[in-house]
């Protein structure tokens, strides 16, 4: 399935700096790794991915959702992996009731604009902040070995909502959360 659109919850600048340092370690062992840093994107938690959207409707729904949403703290407590085709290393936020509620309210607000990819739907979603992807199996293990010894939980803040076009990565809409 084509993936032209994604909705992100952007993280604050201080946590971005810490996450960039971790992605730099991944890039040092896998030059072909895809990281938010290499794409010039902020570190984020993805709320949904869509293969197609009516942009006018999506923007109206995003505006309404964002007007009700607030900035919120998240703790990136652990590291995780999505092994498989793209081999992803990620930082995992604690799935608090506030984060899960924000995610559910997003999907409720966007219910009429079309289906999200199933992995991002409520009751299936695994919240994560991608640090690196497109790694081969040995690079996946090396990435964890380079990051884990110095890992400390990261206190971050969700500070904005962003709609992007995935390829080429282009921000279509962005708003800060109060």
C-alpha cells in the first residue's frame, strides 16, 4: 500500500537533541539508515498513516482535533525493535492513559476522512519514536549495542501536530499545542 501521508506528534527541542545523538550512532554503523535526523524531520510519535486523503477534509479535522489537544509530557522509557522488512530501532514512550486517550480522540476526530493503516488504529497502535530504520539484521543488533549502554529515559514533551507528505517528506500542515 502506498503511504503518502502521516500525522505526527512532534517532540520538544531538548528531547530532539538527545534523540539526534542516538540516531547519529545508528547512522555511523549504517550509512543507508533512515532517521528523522537524516530526513531533516523532528522526532515524533506517529498517530496515523494514510494512503490517500482529501486534504481539505483532513485539514479541517486536524484543526478541530488540535484545538482541543494540549501539549503533554511523555517519558521515553525504553528501546524497542520492529524486526522485519525495514528493521526499526525506536524509543518507546510509556503508554499512559493520557497518551492513549489523545490517540483515540485523534482517530475519532478523523473517522470520516478515510482509513488509516491498521497498525496505527486504537487497540493495535504501538507508540514509538523511530531512531533508525532500513537496517540489515546485523546492523539492527549493532545499533542496539551502541545505544543501550548509555540509555537513560528521556523526559519529552509532545508540543505540536504535523501532517506530512511522505515522499518527498514535506510538511503540509503544522500547529503548536498549548
